[in-house]
C-alpha cells in the first residue's frame, strides 16, 4: 500500500486524540504524544517495516503508606491482574487495580492500527471474565506445597487429638512443635529475633540448634507490628536472620514459608514484606498470610493482594472471625462463627492459590472462637472438624 493512500487515514488519527483519550482514561494520552506516534507510524509504513514490539507501557507500582490494619475498601482483583497476561493488545485497554498505573509517557514506540483497534474493542469486564479461569488454572498444584495432600491444619496443638485424622499439618509457633506425634506434619518456626521476651529468646536458641532439614520452615510471626503477640523486627534485622538461619535450609531441601504480616492486605501501605523480599538472598517458596475478617469479601481481598503482589502459593497460617473494620473485635455470636467457618473452609478448598490453611487458636480471640474450651472441644471446634471432614 502506498503512503499517499494512507495520508487521509493518518490525518484522521492525528485529530482523534480526545476519543482515544476517552477510551483509554488510564493512559491520559496527550495530543503531542499521539501526533508523534502517528509520525512514527508513517515512517514505518513508508519503509514497509513492522512496528517494534516494545510499545507496551511499562507498569509502575505505586506504594502508599498507612498506619492501620484495615484492608482497602477496593482491593486488586486476581482476574484483573491475570487479564494483563492474556493479550498484549487487550492489556492496553483493560481496567487494572488501583495499585497500578500505565502512564502515556512510558510508551517507547508508536502503535499499529490493528493494535489500536484491538485495544479499543477490549473492555474491562470481558477481559477480567476471560482471565478469571486463567488465574485459577495458573496456580501451582504441586503437591510439595500441601502437607500430606491435605490443606487443613491447626495453629496450636490443643485440639490435635480431635483433628488428627482430618488435618495435614500443624504448628505451635515454636522451633520444635512437640507434644503430639502422628501423620500431620509439625512445621517449625523461627518466631522472632529473640528480643521480645524470654520465650522469644528461647525459641531462637532452639531454632539455631536444628541440624536436619525439616520439610517446611516458617518465617517470623508478624514482624511488622509491635503489638503483643507480634515479633516486631525491623526489615534489615529480619533479612539478616533469614539469610543466616533460614535461607541455608533451602539448599538442603526445605520449603521456605515467608514471615506473616499482622497488617493483612494493608501491608501494601506499609511495605514491610516487599522491602524484606528485596533484602534477602534466598527467596521464600510460599507466602504466609494471616486472615482476621468476618466476611468472605475481606478474606478474598487479603488473598488477592498477596497472590497478585508476590505471585506465589499461599498458606493461611492463622484465620479467625474478627471484625477489623475499625479495631480488632473477635466474633462472639456462635451462629455467625459457625457460618463463617463453613464459608471460609469452602473458599480455601476451592481456591487453588491457597495450598494450606490453619484455624487459629491463639490468644486474644474471645471465648467463643477457640476450638478447645475447659478441656473439651468447643462448638466452634466441632464446626471446624465437620467442615474440613467434607474434604479430608
């Protein structure tokens, strides 16, 4: 095709910036950028050469700061994030999470007419829907990430004897989980830096004495917070401990599990785990999260954030029914708790990103939530066993 034949079309494109800008609101293209793109297109057509594949906009993460443990009202969606990998052309037009921006200034080359048409025809709804299945199917189904092939577990050993035949793993926040023997895998943990109290110091000493490589090793307990029950470690110190004490076990065959965050999805505003990831020399294999929510939308938001950000299999090493919308208020209504347990177990079992989960029996969760009460299995504990026995 002769260049003279294309000149009217190119002229029309050069004046269509408002329409394109309206379609691609995220890009905020300026008229001058579009004009330059048209000029580059004309040059390429004249030389009869294909356009560069480098036109795709670079993505920039916007890190916000925050001080609360409250999850964002609008979280990033796994479907939207996966949509960016389904088609380079569709990615230019797909509405993405608020955690991403695609500035027009990052375009390094012009775009072909076919790519403009493909991007214009793609919509956020259709792209997200098409990517939903892709996000799930891309999750690793590697058995090494699910202890004994059973996702369900418990945090704390009080209800071990009642749960044993239905769980694949357990832990008790120590470097050497003890008091129980059986099929469920006991997962050791380096709780902290040894500076919080005598228990923390003792746990560090016990961890240093480990010689044989455990199948799984769990990182620090909520080092991003200074509240009671959290390890409170700065990123630099934690990275040093990880590189020295935890990292070497990977070469010996251990699967490494990241530190957990008390900020849940609000970690995106704090950035502790992201900074930690950059400072460690041996990456973790599994992302460790805590979920304290009283509704499934909040649970999904936490999973979405950690999976979309770090892209690794997830273990939910603590979950509990808690209203954290403005504070930390454990659920006390037994009916609400029973519904929550059944719903969250079904969610974890169906979500291929989640490879293990554990009912939290930690302190500070009220009198109704704990699985064991006054030396006997509680109604909440019975509900959990009933829920997981459907799958295991």
